[in-house]
């Protein structure tokens, strides 16, 4: 899927649609460290060979430079961004610069003290991941006992009046539980639910034989989602992200590489898509050089 | 969630979880929310920046008509506010 726009860019660089736009959406992958070990992770399988993580000052400089380029939506992700003990000052600087700040987290490490400090720093929103609707499946798919903790974190997020997005990555082993997942999200008071079919990069690509759903499973899940939308009582936006392999045609990666999205990896590599490092023959710049 | 009809005395404000701000790089007002952004056109931006929760709909309309030296905007403003309320961009206390 990522190959198509690259080829197109080489073929017709004069087209107005291919002119790079401001990186409206900036994703900082602050660290590859993560307490979870999800089989569908999109991080590179060789992340252990990645260079040292950027320091606080470098991240603050990246924020300032990106904001000057027009970045406005900021994702703080990883790995688990809470593994960085400078997350609060990073959020504070981002808020000061005028970013809308999104924390994308497994919830591990999000206690009362930190959620309060993040609120004070100006954090706008928290996206919490679940792996499934039951303790057994969540804990199996993340190789950790984290379901109860995540449930507590969901309550904490609501208690501190953050908008809450629940994100569940779908694949063959949990896609048949979409109804239960939506009911769980509703119970927890989610404002948005992302049913995000696995993007087959990194670890997910490595594990694709186990993760790829059947077409019948995908169609069933879409139908269940449609029915749930019809009968839901409270406002909860549901996004069903169709897996690339079941679309009729490949879509432009990130709406066209370089058009709206920029990600910076833990070691400072600037990429047009999370998984661009997998593309053969391309060299990407580093924010430190 | 969809409240009653709008009145001249309604006081719309930016919806919970949304943030309105001017973005110089886009030369537009944008509405920010979790992981998303709506770029507002000129008219929408001018209406929404006046939805402070303090001003009434009648005052907002009068201010727009004064600013742009025109009249008869009331129906357009109401139509926009109705649409924005349905999308939760605006909240309008009863």
C-alpha cells in the first residue's frame, strides 16, 4: 500500500496535488519502550537496533519548528509515551505553542498524579487502547495482565473530564467481538471509538498469517457496527477503519506522503508515514542533523 | 441531545471537547477535537468566533451585519448554528 504514492510522486512531480503541504498532523513517537507486547504492533521489528532516544530539549525544539511549519494536531505516542518522565514538560510546551495535544497510550503508568499533572500542563485528549472486550482476550493479545488496569484508567480519564477515544486494533482473533467491544466502550463513556483494522507493518506484518481476518469476518463486523450505530442512545462517534487488504483499490498512504502528516521516531528520524522506514531505497532525514 | 428551537436569546458556545483557533498557516479558523480538525470557511469562522457563550444569537447576527455592512443574515446564521449544534461543534443551553 505504501508503494503506490511513492511511484506516483516519481512519475508526475509537477501535479499540484503532489505539492507537499504543511505537516498539520505531527506524531512524536517519544520512545519504543512499552510495557505491552502486542502481536499487531506497527513498530519496526528491529527497533532494538534503533539509536538513542532524543532528549527533552530536542523534542521541545522539534515542537517549535513543526509549529512554525503549521503543525497543529500533535500525537504523543510510542511505544508507551508515559515511559518518558518528561512527558509533562513536553505537553506543557506543546500547549503553550498552540497545539491540540493527544496522548495515545496503553494506560499503563497513568495514575492519579500524572493524569492531574498532564491536565495542568494542558493535555487536551487521551486515546486509550484496549485489545478486546474481555480480560482474557485483552491480556492474551497484549501478553500482559492489563485489562483491569485499563478499565480503571478509563474511569480516571472520564473523572478528569478529558474527551476519551477508545482504540481497539482489530484482527482475526478479536474482530468477531465488535459488538461486545462497542458495548464496553459505551459503558465506559467513550466519546469516540476507533475500530482500527490492523495495519500490516512491523510486527503485524511479521505476524500476518495469524492476524489477517477473512472477508466474511470483516463484512460481519461492519454490519454489526452499522446496527450498533442505529440503536445507540448516547453520542459516541464510531470509526470503522477498513483494512487495506479488503478495499477495492489501494488508498494513498497518509492522504499522500508529505501532504498532511509527519512523524518523528524516538531517535529523531523524520518520516512521512509510521512505517516508511520499511520502504526500500529511501533515506530519511534526522531532526538532529 | 438535540435541544429545542433556537431563539434570538440563545447563547451558543463552542462544544465540549472542541477548540476554535486561528491558524495563520492555513489562513483560517480551525476547529480542533480529538485527533481531528475542521478547517472553517470564512463565514463559518466569523460566526463561530462570536459564539462565546456570552453573546446572544441576536447580538451575534447584529455584529456580523454591522461588521460586513449588510443585513438579513439571521436565517443563514440560524441555519449554520443548527448544523453546528447537530455536529456538537456548538452547544446551546436551553
